[in-house]
């Protein structure tokens, strides 16, 4: 064994974990292929918020690389991080879209949510918050976000369009962009059904190539439009967060929503991944959990500084874990692959929005899988769950789904004589949401 291999074995405790360098490298490459679609999708979403696309590409890749590197080295987790789906949609389409805030102010809110998440992590409060929310609402939050993301994807394909009579209706499937999106959706769906690794990435690339071949997307005219001779920079976004603007706006509910969604999403992802990687002991204690959560919180603050939406752990890491990844060397491999991909930033910028829209629909479909675990028969649980789910896509707001779900849960349980089932933290959270709804009205 070489000296470098010996160092990696000792640092990442490979032998203790029952793995080796080769297995970890292959696992890291597998995770990267499954996750690489975020380099195409996230910049398009951030561009809709007004962020310059080149800077969005750079910030997406840099924050994914650096936060994943820290997760591997500091926490020794085989888990990759990147700007979270759902949180980026909330950032672009609600905070910047519906509320009309400038993206710099939204970045300020992301930074505050990272600070709050770090305080909750260090203080051990996060578990109290998680335990206060009933399982039914936790599941409903994920399903609702999935529907919201899918709704955005469907609009991106042109399949649904505004209508003055019915609000939305079916768009023209004969439009070239819509036909190409449908092609990408079906192709990726088939690849996923056949368990092809990197199915979403393959679908985006093939759809883009077909669009170029049919004249519906620009074709690179030179090598410089494929491979960058200089790394893309974040000059337009780095350090541009408006912290005082976020503070002066008084967006408590926005910061709260960023924090709560990140809290539940990250905890659920880490619990699932660590179980799969054999990092949970017989008492249910997760190895190095505080380090992983701290990494995520610091990554969120860094993402605001870099100029992108909230970073979080990615469930696609399960692909690498299934390939044998058990240590942080898997994550470090993913981070290195992200850094290498910086050279292809010009090509990423040529990918049209209709080629990435199917990815949003498919991610939304995957997030729907928890719906069969939701209890709908007890109406004191079923109605709040339904309102949580339905209000997110119909009001284009994850925050509204939280508000109607939490407030209705407290009201239904209290009215049905089940007030003891409501945790005191739920009362506080629901009151805050109710006050916010009244103030907005």
C-alpha cells in the first residue's frame, strides 16, 4: 500500500469501516453522476430570481464542492451537499417573485437562517423542534414541496400556462420547446425506471443535444464555449448579500421557513443516509451527527456569501452509499469532481430551461413517495396534512403551506378535545404563522 493510501486509510478509518480507497472513489463518482444535474438546474432557477447566470453557475459549483469537502473531512460522512431543491424554488419564486424582494435581500435571509440553524444545532434545540411537529405534518411538508417543484417544472415545459378563466390550463404541446421537454421527461423517466445511474443528468444532456441539433438551442461555436480557459467567477454575487435589508424588512416568517424546511429536510435525509451507510448504533444514535449538522449550517451561511440559495445534504448520496461508500473519502471525491466540472461552466450555461424543467417534475414525483405514509382517516390529522400539501403549489409558497397546516392542526386538535396531543412549541409556531397571515392581509 502506498504512503498516500496509508494516509487515507488512517484519516478516514477505511479499514474500521470495512471499505477501501478504490471502493470509496467509485462511490464518490457514482454520487457525483447522480447529483450533477444540480449544476444545470439551480442556475436556471436562480436566474429567474434575477441572479446573473454565470455567477449562479460558479456559486452553485463552488458551494457544492467546498461544503461537500468539509462534510467529508470534518464529519467523515459519505454525503454530498448542494443548494437544495425546494429551497431554491422558495427563494426564487416566492421571496423574489411573489414578495418582490431583490435577490441580495433574499441572500441576507438565507444567511440569517444559517445563523439560526447553527444556534439550534449548538444549543441542542433542533431535536425539540423536530419532536414538536407531528410525523403527519413532517411527511406532508415533503410531499407539498414535491408538488410545488413539479408545478414549477410543468410551467417550465410549457405544458401548463396562465388562463384568465381557469387560472391555468394546458399549453400547446406542439411547441418545439414543449415537445423537447416531454421527450426529456419520458426519456429520463424510462432511465430511472431501469435504475440507470445519473438518469436525470443523461436526460438533460440528451435533451440539450437534440435541441441543438434541431435549432432550438444555441450550438457552441468555439472550444471556449465548451471548456473554460479560466475558472468562472462569482464577482456579481460574492459578498452581495444584503443583511441589513433582510433585517429591516422584518421577514421573520421567511427566515423561519428557510430554517424549518432546512431542518426537517436535512434531518430526514441524514437519518436515511446514515442508516443505509451503517452509521447508526443499536440505540439509534447517529455517528458524528452534530458535526454533520454544523457543516450544513455553516454551509448555509457560506452559500449566502457566495450568492446561492440554501445548501443541504442530498438524498442522491444514497447512490454512492449503495456502491459501497461508507466514509468521508466518498464525499471528498464528489467535491473534487465538482471542482473539475468548473472547467465546463460555459457549456452548462448553454443548457436551456426547457431541458432542465423535466428534472423538477421528476424530483417532485420522487418527493411524493411519502404520501402513502400520511394518515388521512383521522380528520384532525388529515385536514392539516391536506392543507399543508395543497396550499404550497396553489399559492406558490412553501411558507403558506406551513402556515395553513400548522394553524389548522392546532385548531382541529383543540376543537376535537385532543389538545394534549399538541406540543407547546406547536402553539408558539402556529401563533407566529397566524399573526403573520393577519399582518399580510
